[in-house]
């Protein structure tokens, strides 16, 4: 199976916007769940198709600083895999 991973945003990168787009690889046919302390609202779900996932227009928590997002997949047998991505929000233009 394809390992669960983030391809964007880059780890420890800086973002000005309060909205993020995320993408990565996943095990085909299993829902990807997005959660975390950097997420405003959620959790959010998306399908894994062709071993890839993407979330667009994801609202981040207010304020600058560290944002931590987690993607999780759980198969029909109850086996779960999770990956974290840390990045920073800096709204200074």
C-alpha cells in the first residue's frame, strides 16, 4: 500500500494566509481525515483516489504561530495510520 504522507505544505514552512491547501499520498479507496490544533473547524474528510488526496480552502486557527495538522486513514480492519505536518502562519505582509 501507498504510505500516508503530506506533499504540501512543506514542513516548517511559513504561510501568510489563514486558508491552506494540503495534498499528499494515501492508500487508495480509504477516506483521509484531516484534524489538528491548527485547524479551524473540522475534522474534514476527503477520498483517496489514485493514491492521492487534496484539501483546498482549509481554514486555519486565527493568529500567527505554529499550526499542526494531522491526516489519518483507518482501514476496514480498524488499522489506523496518522501523519502530522507542522508549519507556521505569519500574517505579516
